[in-house]
């Protein structure tokens, strides 16, 4: 199993100091986080795209390009690229460039996005939300077939036998599709023959088992080979269960309450949070042994090939985040790999 980290580069008030970092300092910390993950042997580091004031990640490809020059082994992915409001040709060029800089470590994880700010920002009509994404994903996959392409679609100008450059270092740039709980999305990913990442940020993981089955059915129906599955979850690791919960809860609450206020959810209570970090809950928070147990429990459900942990749900102190990465790489990852071997 590949083990890694994803982040939206949140920059909310720090739970220890109540201060918000200058964006330049937050990005400096991000590079240190990626360098540590690479040095300690984690497999993937992914950065998601958001266009809101509490995130410093409106341009994941720029951040991943910077990371490519400061790392040696770790795969560098988006999580996600909001493809419906992007130009697939530019996305392909950007990630091909990252792939060249990193000597074959780039990949693209596309999704429809959990927020919609990018659509009006870039002049797209939200009534075309799903149609935009599907058409652009089809174009992105076609771009991997040859360097000269022709294309006709509804939502962008046609392409008439034009070359797209640069081409990636890898023979075929990996493309994953991230989904929430929508069966149709899982089926489409399988039918297109691309790997799927399931974002589990609420409820119980067991509820998502059908998504894997639907993805496999889509592949079978369209004679595509079975593709890898990733589970992407919120979490945090500290030396003890209590310490991890005490560090993570205030940061989680800050973020989830802000989103909840916009979407009509009630504020997060400590009781709800503690329930979510039990073995069968959605959040992967605890000691290294807690995390090992949870990953193995979920593997019994999904048989997945990759696990990514979002440790920066809200802003904790940089040293505590680095400690979480260290524990993930030094204690959790070796134990999980040994068990699965």
C-alpha cells in the first residue's frame, strides 16, 4: 500500500497562538513538510485546489513544481484539481512540466471540488457543473494518447491537429478521479479505466464499500482493467491517543464550523469528534497504533492500494504537524507495510 499526505494548505488562526501566518511563511512550512515526507520515505504528497481566503493553494501545480526541485522520491499529486473550472490542456502542460522536473513523479487527481468559488471566478456557469467536468475529463484523458490531438466539445474551442507540449517524462501521465459518495462518479471512473480516490470525511467508512464495488463494475462493463483505489481521510497523529485528540479537535472545529455555518450544519462538539476517531469512525486521529489499527480495519473493507491523510484540517503549530508526519513515516508506515506484505 502507498501511504501519503494531502493538504489544502490551510492558513487559519493557529490553535496555540490564535495568529494567522503570513502566506509566505505558510508556504515555507509546506515545503519543509514535503521535504520531511520525502526524506522519511512516504510515497505520496498531494495538494488540493481552493480559492478561499483560508487556503494558500489556488495553484497546486506551482507548489508541486517547487516541491519537485526539493524532493527525490515522493510522488507529487493534486488532490484535487477542480477540472470543471480549468482548461485541460493547461492542466496537462503544467503537470507534464512537473513530471519533467521530478523525473516521472507527477500525477493528476481530478474532482468536481468541494467548493464552487472557482466557477464564477473563471467565468463558468454552475448550471453546467457536472457537464463541464465530464467533458473536460474526457479531453484530459485524450491528451495522454498522443502529442498531436483533435478535439470537438461543447464548452471549449475545438482543437484541430495541434501539438501539446511539453510531453511528460512518464510514458503516460497518471490521472486519478476523486469522488465523495456519488455512485455515478464511481461508475464513470471505472468505465474510463482510471484509479479512484474516495474522500471519507464523515459517517462510517463501511458505508463507502459499495463505491469500490461500483467502480469495479464500471470497469468490467467497459472491458477496462481493475484500477487502484485510494482512501483519503482527515486525521492527525501524536504520541498518545489523548494528545492527538487534544491537538486536533480545536483545529478541526475551527474549519468544520466555518464550513458548517455556510452549509447549515450544527457546530462540532467534542463528543461528536471523539466518536469520529473511534475505530469505525471517519477521522483517523490518534497514536501510531490507533492509526495502524484503523488503516488495517479499513483495508479489510476496501482492499485499497493507497491511503492519504490530511493532517492540516485547521492550523496546528508547525512543530506538531512535523511530529505527526514523522510518526506516520517512522512508525505507522513500516508497520502497515509489514502487515500487508
